[in-house]
């Protein structure tokens, strides 16, 4: 069965997977397991597992805490969209 998702949803999934992969790679490079990362970041281990898989929808604060724990950072650019007033 094929499921087609809107382009924006596909991009969102790709970003989640990229973030998850970056976290997993950094964690492994540091030689710590998922439970240790969870303990250091004060989050549940299932949260770490889900994020590394690109699943779930973690709160931004949780994601930033995990990234900070690993010595990583993420840049967020906010774009202002120009809407024509009718």
C-alpha cells in the first residue's frame, strides 16, 4: 500500500529523521547509551529512542535539552511571510 503525504509533511519527516540521526551519531561518538543520555538530560529513555528514530513530536525544550547535553545546537530561522491584504 502506498501512502502519499503532502510535501510539507514529507519535509517535516525528513527533518525529524536528520535530527534523530545527528543525535544518535553524537551519542555513539561520545560512547554513551540511550539510557545514560536520558539520565543526563533528565528525560525518559523512550523519548530518546523516539527522537533518534525520527518519531514522535517532542517538545522544543526537550529537544534543546538533549542537544545541549550532547554539545550540539540547532539553528531555527523564522521567516516572515508576506500576505496580501484583501
